[in-house]
C-alpha cells in the first residue's frame, strides 16, 4: 500500500515538473496536477494521523 502511494506521489511530482517546464503558455493545465498533488498530500496526512491515533489507542 505504501509502495503504490509512493508511485502516485512520484507521478504527481513528475506531472507538476513537466507542466512547470512548459511555461506560462497553458496556465489552466498547471492547476490540475497541483490540485492532485495537494489531494495526495492531504491523503497521506490523514493516513499518518489515523496511524498515530491507532498507536495511541492500542498502546
């Protein structure tokens, strides 16, 4: 599960890098991968919080 998350994370980073290298010709295409990247970060953050809460309860 962590490996697939890392692969998605890497793909999101690559998309942001490729779109940023295009420049300001397509400003609307830059927002989608950035939103996707923020969504992945929020998902990882929520998963980490769930793990920490689980550790606190089961300790």
